[in-house]
C-alpha cells in the first residue's frame, strides 16, 4: 500500500464521511472547507433574531438508514436522534378540518394496510397493493408513469411523503429513486421507517462529533480554504490552487472532491452534473410547542407542509418551495404561524421567528436529472467525487450524502493499496 495521504475538498456530510472512512483506514487526511464552518447544508448556528441555536433545515433520517448508522458509530456520537417508538405518521388537513394517523406495524409483513384504524381513512387494501407498481418498470419512468397521481391515498399520504423525500413534485419524480427509498425503509417494515431528527441539532448529532473524531486521529480540518483550480498532468491531479498559487499533489496522494455540483463543474470542465434544482423553505418560531404536539406533523391544505416540535421552538419545512422562495419573509412567517395555530389548535400572537430559504437546496429528482449524476470515479486516477448529487442510487438525502463519502473513500483506499 502507498503511504496514504488524502485531501478532502469540502466538509459537508459527504466530505466528512469520506474523511472519517479514510482516516479509519490509516490514511493521513486533510479536509479543506471554503466556508467558515463545517457541515455544508447540514449545519447548526445561533440565530440572534430568535435567540436560539437552530438548524438551517429540518433534515430527516429514517431508522433504516444504514450509512447514517455506520457514520455515527464510527465517530462515536452520543447525542441521540429523536423520534417516536413506532412508525406513526400524523396528518392534519386544514382545508377539510380532518385529522388522521398512519400507523405502520414494526415488522416487514405490512398487515397495517388491513386495518382501518392504521391506514389512511377512506382507502382500501387495493389502493396500497397498487403501489407495488412503483417497484418495476423502465429506468426512465416517473412516479406518475407507474401509479395514479390522484385519489385519497395519493393526496393524503403518498404525495406529501414523496414531496419531502424527493424535493421534487411527486408525480414528476424518478420512480427508480422512489423505489430505492421504499426498499430501504417501508418494505423493511415499520422499524426501518421510524423518522429520526437530530437532537438537539445537526451540529451536535453529526458535525461536531465527526470533527472531534478526525482531530483525535490527527486529521487536519482547515476552514476558509476555497479551491480555485485543479491542475492536471496526464491522467492524475498534480496540483491544487487555493488562491495563492498551485500546491503540488504528491504521487501517493488522492483527492476527494465533495463540493456542490455547480462548483465541481467549474473545477472539472466537461463534467456532467445535475443542472435543475428545487428550493426548500424552513421557518423557526421561538415558542415551545403544545405539550401534546407530535414530534412531526404533516400538514395539508395550508402553506406549511411539515411541522416539527422541539422543546424550545416550532419549525416548519416546505419542500419544492419554488413558488414561495421569493415571497416576503414576514408574509411567509404569518402564513406559517396561521397554519401552526390551526394545526395545533391554539391561538397566540406570533413569537420571534426566522425564515431560512435555500433556492437551490437539492437537484430535481427527475429521471432526466438523475441521468446527469456522475459516479464517484473520474478520468483522473487519483480524483474521486462525493456528494448527494453523485450517483448514490438515492435522492438528495443525508443517507445519500454519507453513502457517497463512503463510496469515494472505498475507491480511494483501493487505489492506495495497488
């Protein structure tokens, strides 16, 4: 095996995942991050407007996310992921003044669809059996090509859940990516489908423990280092320019590029990457939720889509929020606060609030955009790609980001062992 040195460009989840796996294998790692803090889109920060530490987004994982589990085990994080003991998903339809709970049984055999008390009201077993069509068909199929994007089951469960998973209008989303998520969660039973939220936040649950673990391994993490150019010699990366002239990349050194797709495309001319994106809008209100508020509540018939109840705040997430992202911030906050009051059944003045907008939050999870996702390997023998926008087999999720880092690290370690 070569001496083993690695430069990881980007300290988001994908880059940290790659760095942890490389360091675990005995590779000397340097992580270079353009921003002033690690975490990328999965970060926490203190917001002076509401006086709380919040996450930039309410990133959800599932209990069956194996890459998330492996990553947290590797870095030895002690902060738990919060969530219910059973896969119970509560919904409210503000337009119809209706409430229901979908209760998925723990085991893999889905007997919950046989129970009227567990499935969506006014749906039957045949409605659920028709979802099997999502698992077969052409690779380029959209969700709407395989199943009907209409009816009670669609509007009250499938559409809101897929919108959150894909961050893309559900019927237009990739059926292949949807099937992959189902195979790793719902088809493994309720225990694999348990929703989990970082508690008390993303930094404590993922980012800070990873940085601490890397420091203990002797890895170097440098912030405020933006990669400007990549210098090639034949089929290998020979130099990296951080704005102060080219720095030589040694013969025994590999590079993992874990940056956003638009940045990667500039650094690597000719690289095909996703070029269509959707927005996500989050809101945070500095007020404790009602005592009986569920950790997560799906909202139909309003502006909000999902409500998250934390001990010190109520948070809102809207996926595929392209129509909202340019809306006035205070007007948005008032719309969300109205939804919160109606959903939780109380009336109160609007507390301090913050709106967080991400115009290009994730790539559009359509078949066309999925086909533009590159693999981890590049024509340069010592350069590998990581990021939820690479070909992970999943939509742009935390699971996909961590998995991409593992894949890039695995390929790099294999190269170093030649």
